[in-house]
């Protein structure tokens, strides 16, 4: 299904145009990470990460993939020498159900059997 969604997006001008228009509407002109606490050191770290990992471009692509594919997956890599963070996209084609045999566990998310809105990540 993901491959079909990509094929339609890549070949159908109307589909492509709608997804790009919605992506532009959601992300707007500027995408920034802001510290909710106003901590200047934290903001400096967020600014450094945003610049080094090209966060604004990746966030735009995240929105595009979510609209096109129905979901978007990121892998996070921490440099063990300097502690810097890098993110990469993971194709939904490679996401598989883990070996968790609980009926309420699906793709790394465990839900309370009686409440679908209550979740924990494994």
C-alpha cells in the first residue's frame, strides 16, 4: 500500500499538488524548535541540533511522508563521541510487528486492553 501511495504521489499531478499544498500550509514558512521553559542553554542546544541536522527540511519531509504514506518513522542516532543527535527516515515498508505476543502490543506500542487511548511505548 505504501508503494502504491508513493507511485500515485509521484505520477498524479493532482495528488502531488494537494499533498504539497497541505505540507506548505502545515509547515508554513518557518519551522523552529523552541524551549518551552525559556532556558537559554537548552535553546542553544536546540538551535545547534536544528542547524546541524537540518531539522526544518526534515520536518517538512516528515509532514509530506505522513500525508502521503499515512505515517512517518524516524531513527535516532547518538554520536557516542560527542553526544550529537542525528535523525534518519525509516521507510514504513521495513516496519514489522515485533516478537511481542501480547494481543494489545502492535509495532512497539502497548495499549491498555480496556482503553485504546492509554498507551506506552516499548
